[in-house]
């Protein structure tokens, strides 16, 4: 089982998330009633709709993680899943994203931050 499959299995058990196709057209998404939260683009690469305020708040910690890629002015962060620790990090960040979206839900009929980081980030293997 790949790290992304382990993460999807764990997250699908969360009552606030439902599964469907990613709005960017590539991969699978988990979403709340307000917006898409997670895009699984491959067996290892995941985009997380963390929101700009949450990214600002967590920036120092996100920048030191080898699993995280930030794109300037994006509501999303890319998480590269290499091991169980990365999956655990994703779980924590999804929790933070859910809280951020509860504080600032998208207006009715809109999907805020629909443009994820897919094809905007190149993840090189660690080594």
C-alpha cells in the first residue's frame, strides 16, 4: 500500500470529508461541504488547501519540513509522502485545514482556492 493510499484510507473515515474527483482534473479529492481540502495526484504527491492565513501562521514550520513545498501566493501546500511520518504530518495539516475552512468558508456556490499546486511544484526525491 502506498503512502497516499494509507492517507486516503485514514481520511475517508473522517466524518467531515467526502470523496470525489479533484477539481483540477487530476486525481482524487476529499472535500467538505464548502470546498475541496485534499487532492491526491499520485501515490506520493498530495495538495492540501490550507488557506493563506493558515500558511502564514505555520510558515516557519512548513518551510523546514522536507515533505512540504510552498508556492508563493497559493492557498495550497504540496505534501510529498515518503514514509509514515509524512502521512502523520498530512493528517495534522488536514486537521488545521478543516479548522481554517470553518473560520472562513467559501461563499455559497463557490469553491474557494480551486486552483491547487498541481504542475506548479516539482518534487525531487529525497536522498
